[in-house]
C-alpha cells in the first residue's frame, strides 16, 4: 500500500499545488519529498511528505490552509483504475491536523473542503479530542451536507475504534454523542455513508452491545431494505460472538429446538498445511420451520498453551419441522501472515444461533 505514496504521488502533489499557488517551489518540494522516501513504510511516508510540505508552505497556518483548500478544483485524481490513487492527498489532508490544531475553526473548514480528495477521518480525530464542542457542532451540521464525503466524515471520523486511526476514549466510554450523529444518517441515500454508519455501530458493539442492540431494535421499526442492511452489517460482530439477544432481532429463531448428532472430525491428528473435515447431523424437533445461523470456531493454541477461538461463517438456512440435515465442511490449517501456530490440542466447535452444539478436539503438529 505504501506505493500509493511514491514518486508518482509526489509529482501529482507538486503539479496540483503549482496550479493552486503560483509561487509554489515544486522542485524544492519534490527534492525534499523524494529524499529517503523509498525506505519508509506507509504512515511514515505520510509524515515525511507532511514535513516536506511544511518546508515550502507559509509558516502562518491560516495562510497555508487557504492554499491547500485551493488545490481541490485543480487536483489531479490520478488513474481511476488505481485503488491507491487517492493516497496522494493523504498528507495534504493530514497537514491540517499536524499544524492546525491551534486554529480549530480554520482547520475544520479546511477538512470539510478537502475530505472528498482523501477522507479526513484520521485528521479530524485530534480536533474531537482537543476541541470537542466546536468539532461536534460541525459533525452534527455535516450530517445534512449535500456532499456524501462530508456526511460520511461525520460518521467515520467519530468511530471510536477506527482501524489505523487514533482511538477516541471519550466515545469508547460513552457513545451517546455518536448515536446522535448516526441517527441523522441512518436513512442516508448514499451507500458510502450507510456503510460507515454500520461500521461505526459495529465498533461500538464491542464495548456497548446492549446499547447497539437497543438502537437497532428502534431502527427496525419502519425500516426499509437499506436500513435493514445497516442493522445486519452493524451487528455482524455480535452475531459472530453469539450474543444471545441479536438473533431474534435479525429474524432468526432465538432458541432453536434441534437434536444435534454425530459431530465427527477427520483426521484427529494433522500437520500444519493439511486440512480437517468435520460433519454432523441436525434434526428439528420443533413443529414450525426454524431459521438458523451455523458458524464454527477453531480453537487455536496460543503461546501461553491456552486456546482461543476464531469464528468462521458456515451456513444460514431454514430447517423444516422434523427435518434432518447432514452438513460437512473442510477447513485447511495452513500458514498465514496474521497467525502464528503452536502445536498441541486444538478443537472444532459448532455454533448455532450463537450457542454451542458440539465440540471435538484434534491435534496439530508443526512438522
């Protein structure tokens, strides 16, 4: 991803700023920006390019911000087929949070203008922390802005646990202000905005599941397909962890009446790189059809010797009165960059509507 802030991005920044501000010393900026850039990782490159900009922009922040805002209509958006093309604007946007924290009104106005180039979801977070009242007033106002990028910023910038972003401890402790923003956006016409609303709620559910369930129950009344999608996407972590109150909300059977039979795992001893296969039978003991979500967890051995589950999606289905189903799944235990494996006794666990219905141990060897 760091290639999104390489030499081509530096050229685009220089060319666009030269159009926006005639005195811009493009050669001086490019030399400073490219010096040592290749050795840096992604977020280090953002900071490096911010510093390169600072060497050539006016030291007076309001004057510098006025120049950066002028880049918007002349900005070179790069190759539309390049998923990393937007990264070139990242240091321009984050320049505002780096040097504008002492000028919150000017900075917030600049972030509103620049967020269509590259989302200001990272840059706005120091303002939420250090200038809460002013920033929150802006966020509330932005929920009704004509630009979908600005409306999305009102949600994405307030996510308590935004990936890659600075956490917002006050919203982790009390998400009530965030709920106020999301209330205004729950029926937004833009999928881009609605996805952010769902992701924001999903963040909050990790700390305040009951509050998110209460919000989703209220939103469920009179919900159309778009709001229903938000509710389902917002509660995905609660489904994955098997929160008992979420399945009824989503239309699944709260207490499924099933006879679970014959969970078999084969082989019971494998080496890293091989796969296990598990199978089982379900028999409905209810007089009505039942809607169920079947997940499975692999309990991996950790460095401490204890195990921790990783939940995977399996099937969503309806089982009729008295119906019997046979289900099976193959799962490979292969090396991946995000997990370190340890030998020992692992386990497969079957979860139906969040409840454990069966578990079998198996042994993993690394050689």
